[in-house]
């Protein structure tokens, strides 16, 4: 069984640039959620994709967008990067979007915005 | 509002002793789930234990148990026989329909556990 993978591991960007983060879900999982974890804080929910459709969104501006592909892998795109976007971005996959579905997290992508 | 509170920024415990990490939650949804995750310095969130709001018994998973007190809205994690490898950040999280769906987790600020030999 293949676990959740994320790429890249680390990334450095400058203010105003755009970034794309990638996530491959665990085998058989059709739901991907993205979280932002600022230094010293708990993760904050960005959005979730279920069967290629956005299925819930947290309190993040529209410059945070995403995609889910037919193989259930996912991308997180952030436009017009700001210094406060510096964080660990975590992707989690699960089977189904309702009930008690355990989420399996990837190792994260650490984004630094200069 | 849906909220998780972890009041202990840091905890120390001697190897082989038990430790309790506190978590209180706030929700008006009668159906919710409570989770504990471990985050080592590598960054990956590792699932430890789950408690459903309608579960009659406290959840247990090996050395981990969840002390669920519904009336007090608390879901404390108990780690028995601590090991050096237990040193990490620990997060309590909740999901419910009112929080946006069962797969949207609301996390607390975390507790850093240090296990000393």
C-alpha cells in the first residue's frame, strides 16, 4: 500500500510569485484535504477535494486554489505569494468524505516566502 | 463556534512513566469525532487514536488511550509507559458536520512532549 506523498519537500519563493504543490493520495483514497501549518501552530484547513470536485473550503482567500485529477492526486496553487504564506503545507487523503474516515497525512511541503 | 483548546504548550515526562495531554473542545453538534495526532520533527502527522461522540467506551490503541468526558467536553490523551520516541508535538483535532464536514479537521495549538531518560 503506497502512502501519501508530497512534492517538493522544500520550496523558496519571493513575494508576488506563484507556487504549485503536489500530492499523491494513498492507494484507493478518493478524497484529498489540504492544510496550512504556520510555525508553532496547529494545521488550518484550506480545502478538500472529493472525486475531483471541491468539497468544502476553509477561511482562505481565492488566491489559494486547487485541483484533483482522475487518479485522485491533487495540486494546491497559491498566487501572489505573501510573506505570511510561509508555512508547512500538509496534504491528507481518505476514503470518502463523510462519517469517520481516518485521514492519512503526507510529510508536507515547507514553503518559505522571502 | 467549533474550537479545540490545548492548554499545555509543553510537557516533560520520565521514560516509562505515564503522561496525560489535555484537550477540551467546543461544539454544538451532537455528532462529532475527536482525534489525536503525533507530529515528529519530520513534519508528518501520525494518527494515534479516535473517539466518536456516541462511543460508549473510551478508545484505546496500544499504549494510547483517550479519556473521554463528554459532559466536560474533554478528550485527554493518556500515554502509558512513555518511550524516548514519544518526544514530539501532539495535536488534538475534531470533526463534525457543523465544522464543515467530517473530513475537515479543526486542530488545537498542540502540546510539545519531551521524554527524558
